[in-house]
C-alpha cells in the first residue's frame, strides 16, 4: 500500500470513528452531550440534527465513489468543528474543550488532503 494511501485510511478511519461516536452520543442523549449543549445555550433538539448529520457524513466519506457528496461531507464537518470550537471559546470554556474540535478537524484535513484520486471530484 502506498504511503499516502495508508495515511489517508489512518486519518479517515480515526476521524470517522470520532464522528460516529459523537453522532451516537448525540442521538442517544448522552449526559455529557446534554450538559454541554445546555451550558452552551443550544436547544437539545440540535443534538438529533447533529447526530444524524454526523452519521450520514461518515457514510458519505466511507462510501465508494460519490466524490461530490464527499466534498459536501468534508465541508459540513469543517463547519461543525469550527462552530464547536468557537462556541466553547466564546462561552468562556477552558482551552482544552475549545481546542478538541480543532484537533479532530486536523484529522479531517489530513483525510481530505491525502484522499486518493478516485475520491476526488
């Protein structure tokens, strides 16, 4: 396996694992997620919207072909993670919760930059 291909699958696999876990936590109403949403002042129904979006986004990234759909998924994840980081920062949360979404975003960027030609539009 080519080094770039290996890097793609490592970053994509880790990223998708994190996003599926987050999406499942949103959909299942995990206590930590509920607490975070309430602390940030967001309505709890947003958890369902984000949970579904994350699961569908992961499905798009892992599906064969459909490069335009993958572009939209990468864009959606980017908006989600930048928004999460900004929300924590603007709410006055400590540095770690503010930076975690950006660390996850770095996996997303790694996946995007190393994707094979057949996963590009």
